C-alpha cells in the first residue's frame, strides 16, 4: 500500500479525562521534563504517580498510595542524580545507567519488590526510558529550526546513521514508511491540540503536575478499573498521551491512545482489548492496532512479557506497547476494590 492509500494520521484528543467512575480505582501517572539550565545541560525529570479509590460517583478520591521521583539526565541519556519520595531502597543504583531498554532490566533486578507489589513508583520509573527517547521533541515547539540545527551539529553521516537505526523499530517505522523520510521530521507531525487532562467536572481526578517555564514535555497515563459482577469481568478504561508545552500557551500532543479492556474476574484472562488511536505522527502508525488481538485470551498478569513476545519491533507500536504493558498492574489495583473505605 502506498502512502497515498492511507488516510491522514489521527489528530483528535479524547481529553479531558472522564469523571472517575463509581466504585473504581484510578491510577494516574506523569513524567514532566524540563531543561532548567539550558538545552545542552542536564534535563530534569519529575515523575509522579497516584492511586485513588472512589466510592459513589462524585465522591472525593481516597488516596491509596502516591510516589514521586526527581532525576537529572545528561544529553546522552545518562542518569546523573535521582531520588524518590517516599524513599526507595537502591534507587541510587540507577545513577550512571542510561535511559533505554536496558534500564528496564536494571529496574527489575534492583527493585523487584516494586514490580512484585505493582507499586505506583515502578510505573513511572519504567517510563523513564520511553520519556528519554521522545522528550527532546519539546524543543521543536519553541524553535522551528530545531531539527535542522541538531542535524548540522552531528558529524557527517551521523544523521543518516540514526535514521537507518530507526528502520523496523516499530510498525510505523517499517522500511519505506513516511516516518523514515527526513522531510517528514517537521512540525507537521505535531499539530494536534493536547487538550486538558483534568476534567472541570472532576478536578480531583488527577494528581498535581510539575509545572515549569520554557520547553517542557509530559508523558501522562490514566488507568480506571472497576468490577462488573453481572458480566463477571473487570472493566478497564485507560489513556496514554505524550505532549509538549507551546511557547505561547497550551500543549500539542504527538502520541495519544485510549485502551479499553474486559478481563475475566476468575481467570484474569483478557476477554476483549480495544485500542483506539487518537493522535499519532505518521499515516502508517494506526496499523499496529490490528496485532493487539494476539493478546486476547492471555492473562493480564503476563501482559508485560506477552507484549514483548507478540508485538516486538515492527509487529507493534512502541507507545501502544507501553500503554499495554502498564495493564499488568490491573490485578493488584482490582484487589483493592474490596477494601473497606
């Protein structure tokens, strides 16, 4: 199929978030990135996550847990400093590691208790790698010549080498796709209004974000979990968005997915899984959604490993995979639905 056969990429946000459902658990998380000391200096990442329970619709949230980390990251994505609140054992072992796939393995090895307990801190630590990869995009919204300037700073042939390394890393960047054309790396990939995450009818539906001046990037997630005892399933409604602040106010989004699922209450098997692409950069990107059906019938507890097995490389979308992997914590969240208020 040629590019002319594809519809334009989706560019319509689903924000604001829905109001918190009655009798539900909501997990929200965010990583806010800024460059307080300038573009070539370390970036600051502030990660926050919160779990809340809601009784009747409209009730204020009951906080079950919340966490925060602050880290500094060098331009080559090396972590130069990190701390967490509440304090986390061995988090200092991440200093010297680089944001990338290896960092996730290090997390699992160094802090297995966070993974085993589905601690909200683990989700934002796990998101460091993906955020490090795309957060520099924020500068393109403040300097229209940013991409060209970066290219000129590279050694001869380095830009072409980077482009070649992107081939087949995901569905949207398969060989021959538009995302591998240097001409596509312009502001045309980011013209979607990110909207407001917080719903005016439910101002307590999100935790507080870290705000900063200047170029800024945000990765935000929401996962709502509720029981449908009549149908014998857990209902999941989740959302994922990458966005950047605009120089004159507001935000622009580059990635956004909704993801709805039903999971059997007894077996934890995924009965339905319905991703919806809301904002993506390239016309070919939404095609990755079709392969998600491979996960139906598998256990939600195993989804992190199953995503790596079934949707690796050009079989999946990096950002959709991240949204799917986060659902591994659903059984732990669901177990708290029956806790007394």
